[in-house]
C-alpha cells in the first residue's frame, strides 16, 4: 500500500473538523489550554502557565509565535485554572482572559483571529522522479498530511482532507500542474469549504520545497515554501495560508473571501526589542505600506513580515531601500527563512536621520 496515488476523479470528502453550512468553523475554547504538569507546586504551575499561554497565543492568532517572549507574570492573564488527573499523568487546564491575549498580540503587531474561521480543503501532490504528479493520502493520512494536520490543530486552522474513490475515467498520469489544479478545482467545487489549497512537493536535494496555490471563488494566490526538509516546508506554508485567510475581506454578496495583495519580506539583524520597535514604527509611518505584521522571528534575528502595499512591488522596494533603516540583502539564507519571500533586507545599525 502506497502513501500517494495518481490522480483519479471520484472524491469523497471527509472533514476532520465540524463545519457550518457556509464552509466556516467555530474554534471551541480558543482561550483555554490543557498542558501536562509534573506536580502542584507554585513553581510548576508558573511554568505551566507559560506553556498554556504560548499555546493560546498561537491559536488566537493562527501564527506560529514560539519566538515571542511572553510576560514573566502570566497569572494576570489567567481567569481560572484546574488540575485534571489522567491515569498516571497530571494536567493543568488554564482559561485566559481574551482581552489580555488580544492586547499582547496587538503590542506585537499581530492581528488576532476570530473564533469563526474559514475551512480550507487541502490537496497535497508530489512530483515523482518520472515527472508525473501523484496525490498523497489516497489510502489514508500520508506522511505529508500528518504534520500539516497536527500543526493546523495547534493553530486552530480548520482543514478538510479528501480521500479517493478510484475509477477509470481519469486514470492516465498527469504531468501538467495547471491541468491537475483545474481538475482539483472542479472536483472541490461542490463541497462546503471556503478555500481550496493545493500543495505540490518538488524534489530538492537535502531540503524541502512546496509550491502552493490558494483558490477562493474567482480569486487565486500562490507562493512557495522551503525548509530543511519537507515537513518544515509544509509548516512554513501554513503560516502563509493563515496570513492570506486573515487578510481576506467578505465580498458584497457575502460570498467567498477575496484575497488582498500581500508581499512577504525577511529582515535580518533584528535582535532586540528596540530593533523590533524601530522597524515597525518605520513601517507604520511609510505611505507605501497599508499594513504590516510579523509572522516569524528566529533566534538568529531574522524577522519574517507580511506587507500589504499601496504601491507597486518596485516602488515599495525603492522606498524601503532608501529609508536609511533597511539595507537590501540578497542572502539566500535569509530568504529561505520565509520560503516565499520576495524582499530581503537587513536592519541598519544606525537609525535614519
């Protein structure tokens, strides 16, 4: 039994999460977390508050926020907690004040995400060595689907997964990506989801690379994600999915979300809170930028940012490059942090005059 199967048309959709009739899902207990705890001492409870707080901040934003430092005293955020023994293990269930979490996200320029979120149908395809395209998961969750499923649950991203009812109608191998995407678009059209996400895994030596296509009604968007391996690349792709879903706005008829233009950027040498504050004070005051928010900060000081511009890509690049705060950087290691980054800069050590 294989982990993926050449594309066939007969599709039975199984939603792993309950959805409403309009292709959206309400994420339950958004500001509650259950974490394992060693004992009931005050020190262990403080540590558990940090773990629970990080889980809630990630789920409330949908963005991986593992590198954001939480306040040392999280007890001020806690509205209630209770110990929950489970066999030989002990857990702490913590409820956080939603307004406190939202204030923290706002301070870091990360938009909170409401508890009703669009459901996205996900197809993962693989470019085989012979050039053909195969779909993962025809006989159950594949090695590619499992990490996406786990990460989506951690972030509160409602995903739906298809399984396949094999038939003879379209059994011929497919090599053209656009043909595959068109067939998947048609196959998914009748299902109660707001978005269709197609990821095509490309073979790359010693790393992972995934090409993504997001389809919502008549609107489409695409990006690439890369990583040390395919699992890392898939996780990076989820970050970009959340950004695009959160940036969408309802159409006048209340139909599918419409994607706004977004540009991804990496800024290197962001090591201190003062660096972070100076950078976002500059971006917020720049006429060329409608809004900007961070998506990832690495321990090496590389900050990934999503930008919604008011100008063309070339004009935005020029405005950033002549600011005196940012220096254009072609370092491929910095670009690889975000995967689909189209702009890469270093933060100047000297503020613009």
